[in-house]
């Protein structure tokens, strides 16, 4: 059974639903900044309740050093991540797919819920602006996890 479905166990003659991990995919264009940080925040705040993924519609093949530095400030090592295309994602129905500023460049991915976050690409921003975008992403991820019941 896919991880994103509920399983049912019989306990003393009753059927009890057990929530499985939520599968969340974050998509931007290059998969080097926004979606990578969103995936990291889902891992940080969702802990064992989520399978967090990120991908790009036109991946750059590398993580932006500014994103690595910004997440390092919070104690997260983003250098272990890889910039990936959507074709590298598992063939599942995601609980949530979140697109970030890629508009029509974000191909359709099957999901129960879809959101588009209009977050500017921080790639060429100064350090303070970059941190502001990072913090906005964290706020949005926390709100998404709460909405998902995590």
C-alpha cells in the first residue's frame, strides 16, 4: 500500500485508522534555493510525519551556496541535498505539491492538494533579503504542516 494512504487495523472489533506519513513535494525552477529550503523545513518541522521531496522543472544541478549558508545558520546542512528533476521523484500520488514561482514551467504532478506560493527567487538577492525569503518559506511550511495535521 502506498505510504500516503491510510491503513486500517482491527482493534478489539473496531476499525482504527492509522495516519501514515504525508508525502509533500516542493517544486521551483532550478531546485537550488526555494524548494530545497522548503524541503529542509518540512524535514525539520515535520520530523517523522513527512516524506519531504523537492525538484525543479529545469534543475541547475547544484545547490546555491547562499542557500547552504542560510540554512547552516539554522543548524541544517543543505550541502547534502542534490538538485533534481521531477523525473527523479517517486511515482506516487503526493498529499501536497507546492509550486514556488515557476508558473507554467511547473508541470502537472498528481496530488491530493496543490498550492502555489508566489515566493521570489532569492538567487541574486543580498544576504538580508535572502534570509527574509528563507524565513518566509519556513513560515509557509509550518502553516502547511499544520493544515496537513502534522
